[in-house]
C-alpha cells in the first residue's frame, strides 16, 4: 500500500476524525499508514493507548500526542511527545517519515514535532515501524536495506523511554547514558491543563557516588542521598518485597530504575508540579490512584537545611544540630531555628598525626557529587589517604552491598545535606582534631558507666518487681471468680462498648461527668485484615516513624484509607495495659482530634488504626516549598489556629479524662482533605 498523496491528506484526516470507530486494532504503525484526530494505537495486551488528547481544563483546545492507560476510566497520561509544540490547528496526524522518524503534522500539513533523525544521515530507512509496547514504551524499529544498499537488521532506532516527561514507569531509566549522550530526566507539567515543562526537574547529577536531585529552576530542593551499593541513603525505606529498586553505575551509563514483581499492578512515579514532590502511585482495582509515598517527606528533606557540617533530625527541636566537634556558625540564627549558616570546627585541624576520626552511623551520607571515589582501596588505606590530604573532611565505604565494605569515598569539601535516622544507615568517619576525638571518647565512656550503673539498679529493682508481680498474679486469680459485670478491663471479641461525652459537656471540679452518655463501638481488627490493608507492612506503605514505632498507610476492603500505628515490640506494655490505653484514647472524641477507628492485638503485636489525614502535617506547608505555602491563605491559617485551640481546650479542660499535650508543634498537627486540623 502506497502512502496517500499530500493533496488528499486533509480529506483522509477529516474522514478519520469523523469515523465512528476511532481506534485502530493494532499496536503498530508503518510508513504506509498514520493515525489522525481521535484515532489511537493500543498495545497488544491492552495496557496502554497512544493518540492525541486535549488536557482537561484546557480552554484553547491545544492537542498533544500522548500515551495513557487504556483500561483506567480517568485518563492518566504518562508520556507526551510534543509538550513544547502543541497542535493548534487540528486535527493532528502522526506518521512515519521516509527516513524513519515519527512526525506530527497539523491540519495544514505543517510539521509540529518530529523524533530524532533515527537513520543518522537523513537517508531512507525502509521497513520502519513504530510499536506501542505493554510497558508503555513507544519503539521505532528499522529493518531491510538502507538507500546505500547495505543490509540492516531490525533494530531499535528510537524509543519514548529515552525521553521521559513527568512520569517514570517500571523499567524506565532515570540517569545518563555516556555512550549515546542521552540524559533521562523527568520534568513536571506546568499545570494540570498544560503539559509543557514546569518548574521542577528530577535528575541525576554526575560525579562521585550516584545521587539524584530535585530542582526548582536552577536551585536544588531535595536530594536522594548518595547510592552506597545497597540503598539511596536519603530514602532508607524505598525497597519492599514487591518493589525492586536498582541503581546501575558503570563507565557507560549511570541510572536508577525500578520494577514491580506483580505485572498486573499499575505503578508510576510522577513529579508533581503543584506540590514539588516525587510521588509513587498504584492503581487499586476498587478504582483510583493511591499515593504510597512521596519525597520530600518532611522539613529535614529540604536540601542542605542545616548548612555545612550540620545535620537535621525531625525528632528534635530545633531540627538542626552540629556534627560532633562542631558548633553553630551563627548561634543567634541557630537559636530561632535557622541552621542554614551551618557549623564550624570547635578545634582546628593540624593536618597530620594530630588529627583523628569520629564515627557517626545514623546519617544520610553527605552530598557526594564532588567527592572522590577510590574503588580499589580498603577503609584502612582510605584513612591514611585522608590523613595525608589536608583538605580531606571525611571518608566512608563506597559500596556496602551484601554487608561487605568495598572501596571508599573521600570528601575534600564541606559536608552538607545530612540528616539523622533512627536506624543505622552507614558509618561515616568525620575528621577532627585528636583532642576533640579524645574528649568525645571520654564522654562516651562516662555514658557507658552510667548505663552499667542503671543496669545494676534495674537488676535489683527487677527482683523487687518480681515479688510485686507474683502478688499481682495472686490478686488477678482471685478476681477471676468475680461476677462478669465487674471485669470492665476485658476486651470483647467483636467490639468494645465505650462511653463518650458530647463535645459541649463540661465537668465539675471533681472531674465527674454529668448528663447522658452515648455508646461508642470500637472495632477490633483481625491481624489478617491489617496485613492485607498494608501489604504485609510493606516499606512503601510506611508514611511515618515515631518513638512508639512506624506508621503505615492502609486501605481496608471497603476502600477506606487508614493510618496504622504499629507499636514497637520493645515496649513493656502488656495486653491489659494496651486495652486500657485504647479505651482511654477512644473516649477522647472531638472534631479536632484524630479519630481512633479500632485496634488489633495478636501475640506480641499491638496496633492502633486511625483515620487517615490526606494532607499530612502542617509543617509540610509551613516549611515546604513556596507553592505549598501559597495554599495557606490567611483565612485557612486562622481556621487551623482556631481548630488547634479547640482541640487543646477539649483535652485540657472539657474532656472527662484531662490530658496535657506536651509536644505541640507543627509536625504534630495533621490536616485532613479539607485542611481541617
């Protein structure tokens, strides 16, 4: 079949646009065919669709060639070809040129966009085809003979995966290909109605250890932390059982990619231009995209928040602290929560044998794009190399995969963008004056002596408590014979019947309730329900970490999203104590207190199930990027302040069980989907 004459192309385009069956029953396009108007290609397995679309909310009707999910009711575009050059004179037409390039023409037959010159010389590429694959990749392949007469086997000449837009699909690469010179980044849409490049870009910055940065314009706003062979040290919970992450680094290319073990699960990474966040979404069969996690996550994810030689800890107030052996450069600004000036050494280095190293182990590795990697050195040799370089500030193992240290990385620049975690990430050896190392060692020894004393006292106390426990058991067995109505502390199998006061009830000085009470049912969740809701406590379901233990996002069978607090197994709290605490929390019912939906006890597991707050915590708005701060208009701010005051008044004065909140801070104020605190 020959290609139609150009004079007939407008008529064919109009016919295709008015066709009652716009979809083409194929996943391929060759040089004898085209798609126009609202015609589409569909991948062989029916996963993705390629065609022209007009973004929702667009008022000018500009059309773009894109790829979206074929089976999802709400159009979710994952790739856009002509995001810089929309079709303003419809209908748009996609065809393959004689030299094997994809070309978009407008209604006047003018070229709007074309892919790279796949033939490489502007010649003729015979038997060129474009195919939409089930992984979402649009691939142009060449085969047959070239115009010069040389034989050419079928090969991939161009693919959309090399040119991401704002979405990263499983199998796509984010990074740099040194051989082809291709740099694969994702850049946000300008708005929901405009897919042209927005303000945010997420990309690899080459040099030192592989690390990925989120930029707003030319400014870094977030960093993933260097890759240490096992994980990105700024995203310690990225891996999970069904989510495989890889960072590949060799002389030819360096990139990040991921895979989902269950191919039926639709998953995507999106760079959101409104929030300035990298988000991971998965599609649920019940309908709708669920966000499993996003980054930046909290104020400590802000790039270089605590300056040089400072580190951020979201569990501390203020957030910023100096590394051991350092002090704030500007104590005045530090005292008001501004740590951007960083820290300076307490004692200067001597640049020789008068220096030593202090180990920190729960830190996100400092930015390493300007660090030097020595793949073949041991840590001992790296130590000596660092001591011999007056500019060296720290060193660490370059690769810790499999629990084995391989090579080393040396920082001869200021250490920035560090944060502290509750778990060990990797040892970093900070160079200090030997006098500082000796002082820190002496302080650590004093603390260890205190621990020994406490352990001895605890042992003595344990003997005394054992006797008290035996006495308590005796009392317990005596009470077993008491009437059933007297056993108020037992947890029924189906639900706990509790009483809660109305919000407007007041209590007397004797703290006794007056007026009627309403029954409140508290659900007792089965462990299997919790495991199903949180995907067996998958790491990508984790949305927070506190002193009590981690918090997971879960979705119940009815589609309701919940927050599951999994209490630490190190807690000495028993079943009865836990049940009593649950009853206590359940009695605190107020519109400005997060609602407890139920609990779960199974063996040594203790879990609390709360309603899920979709807008996270207030600090993500106050300390987040400028776009999120704009959402906090004065009316919204006033309503949030009033809501916080109402919640505190209820706890401190109006509740039957008076509670003093001793940790009031922005990160402990959660916002629902309506921004109610």
